[in-house]
């Protein structure tokens, strides 16, 4: 019989859930010679977060933001803000507690403005 490692089995479950649940998102990442998946179940709260950063830090900050669980996308943009982030969470407390606080803790972040998606 085939013997599956716990990590491989977890990756398969995450990918299976992502294919069958539109509120589930996952990232597949490569760490040296290992490929793994991490997933987050999203529910009701989505937000666009506008981020202002110190000069010359946009790429570094955007990459750090992209690693936070719940972040769907992080893009460097032109205009009054440097980065626009789209994120999802189970509720507003998780959005604030994990996502926004996590973004604000990144060195180089000057200010954030959060816009909760209404519709």
C-alpha cells in the first residue's frame, strides 16, 4: 500500500477543499526542495487596504504583506498610496486582529486605510 506523509495528505486536503469551496483559498509554496500548501477558509469579510510606505520600500513591503494569511493579492500601484491589498477573513475581528495589525507591523509601513467591501 502507499504510505502518504502527513504533509502530503494535508496538501491534498487543502487542494480538494479549494476546488470545491469558493470561500476557501490556498497558496502553494516552494521551500528549498519541498512544496507545500497552506489554506485559509474565508467567509464574510473582504476588504481593500490602501498602504502608504516609506520611499524605496514598496517591493519589500508588498512581498511581506503577500505572506500574511488572508491576503488574496498585494499590488504596487501609482497614486496617493503605494500598495493596494485585497484580503478576506471570517469576520471583522479577524480582519483587524490578524491582517491589518500584521500589515501595520511591517517595517516601512507608514499608514493604512481599510475599506470593507459592502457588496
